[in-house]
């Protein structure tokens, strides 16, 4: 009986450890003040079978239905990111926050010679634009290693 219980405990622990390895976090940036909060998490999900794709979970406490445009900006240079909506629900305990999960091809970023210290800009359907820091070189280095 003890052996069986120990066996099941080890299987459960192994599954938890494996599931933690499938999502590799690359970057997380946020802005918060008295009135607004917005953030993005950039990650790669190895279990999705899409090895050449990166994913972003964008979060804001404003009312919007979709993201119209995502692009990187460094000085005068701009790089538009072609993205698709992920069919995934992101859950939160804060009902004021709206999530928008997107996916894009990693090579769209890796193939470009874009400056390291950039900003990522999210333009929403309600006309609001949110800008956050984006370390292009760190992301490209991550892509090269994986």
C-alpha cells in the first residue's frame, strides 16, 4: 500500500514538474498608476507543438474587444508584428482586467536587424495605445538558444 501511494505521489510530482517546463517565460513588463494598469507577458509554450511561435498575453484594465495593431518602435524605426488571436482563455481573479492572448512567428522578429532597446506598442480597437519597454536582443537571443 505504501509503495502504491509513493508511486502515485511521484507520478503527480513528475507531471507538475513537466507542466512547469512547457511554458518558458521570456519577458514581462507592466505599467501601473492610480487609474490604469496594463502589461504583457511574452513566452514560448513547448507543449503547443508550435516551436517557431512566441505568445503574448496582453492585459489592461480598460474596456476593449481586440488589439488592432502590435508593433515595435525604436526611434524612427518601426516593425509591425503579424499576430493571430489564440483560442485560449486567460483567467484572473480581477474582473476589471481584460486579457487578449496572441501568437506570432518568432522568425518575424529574429530575421530583422532591429535595435535592442525598443518599445512594444499595442493599439486597441477603442483607440487607446499602450507602450511598454521591449528588449529585442534578449528575445532574439532566447530564440537562437531554443
